[in-house]
């Protein structure tokens, strides 16, 4: 298999594969959300990810069992991948509130806490779980407001972890409206942002962040999976139908088109996509290996989507 294309992750200089791996699916069951993992399933998918050459893995302290699986399954291959995790999360997943309160399929905790005490406590727990002494990128989770970060001196906490060699770069999982302030702060090396053809709301801020030298990591690049799958996906794929994007397919599946649409954006450095199925992983890799969409197809898809959203 050909090597996956790589891009520089903004000013970090890290050469990351255009396709990354999101470890949310390794969470197991949290407050009734997720699914039970089969024996050796995490080991198989994580090693398949690395065997395929994917070198960017994204996880979070509140992704249930995910960090522990990374530690038990691929800690011995730590030099083969860049590892990004998140902070501000509660250290105890038993504090999650009922599953009907979710965001991107993850049960919301009672409170994200960006105090130095909680960040240090939870991050040290993450390092133990993942059996590593550092992560390449540590991101604030759930797009905290600038005022909250400044009140808690949260950036200073991450800067101290960087001085200690426990993290290499500082990031934030950001969405509107707070992402505008995150860009202006000038302290973040990496931003993780939701984006796809069917969710283009952050396109302008992605461009602004890239111009500022930040590394851009995308989640949701395949619009939460195929039609009818995933939280809230049905409404998203209604837009696909309105834009008549099936007419632009060249014998490919819609999710393949979506992934190629995402990586066509020149401001995007890597797109994290999660799966437990090695066949899905192979399909995602094949899509990325096909490369960006032809310029004429990309521009026509964007034109149709703009018209469909305005209708």
C-alpha cells in the first residue's frame, strides 16, 4: 500500500498523516452510550492503525476506556505516532450525567474544571493510563471561554507542563463562538475543529487559524458517518440530498466523497476518523490515498451546498 500523504501541523513542524485516528470508539460503555468492546478488538484496531502508517492518534481523558487501551495495546510502539489528548475533564467517569445529555455522542460531565489542580491530577492519570511520560499535544476540551481560561490561569498550567517535558504543544478543541478568541490569544499551537461539507460553519475560522500558523485537526470530517448512522446524522445528510451531491459521485460511496472533500481544503492538516472495524479503516485509507477531489468537482460541490443551505 502506498504511504499516506503527510502535512506539516502548522508551526509545530510535526509531519502528520492526512488521516488521523480518533479513539472515541474505544470508550466502551459510558452512562449507556457506546458499545461493549469485544476481546482483543482495541488491540487489533490500534495496531492496524499503526501498521497502515497513520501517525496521529487523538483521545481524551473522558473517553472511557480509550486511554487505557492505548497504553495496554500500543505503548510499546510509542515512537511510531504522535499522541494528542485533552484536559479539563473530570478524572472520574462515574460523575457523568445521564446519557440523554450528550455532545458528539459523548455523555457530558457535570462540570469541566480548568483549575491547575484538576488539570494536573487528570493529566497525570492520563499519562499512567497510556503508559507514556509525555503527549505531543494537550488540548483544552469543550472549547472553554477565554475569560474562564484566564480566570483559572489554565494556559499557564499547560505551559508549566511543557517546561517539564510532559507535553510538546498546547492546543484547544474549539468551536464557535469561543474559537475566535482562541485564535486571537496567540497561545495555541493546534486547534481541533468540527468540519465537513455538511457542517461548514467553521470554514472561515479554520482559514484564519491556519493563517496564524496553527495546526488544524478536524473531527467530524465524514459528517458523523453514513446516512442514518451516528448522532444527528439524518439532518446532515438531508443537506446532501438537497444539494444533489450523488450526481458528483464517480462510483464512490458518499462517505468516501465526504472524506476527500475534507482533505481537499488546503488549510486542514489532519482529519481524525474513528472506527472499530478494520474494513472501515481500510476504506478510509483508500479514500485518502485517492487524494483531494478534482478542483472542478470540489468547486461544484461547494456551489451546490451553498445554494442548498440558502433554499
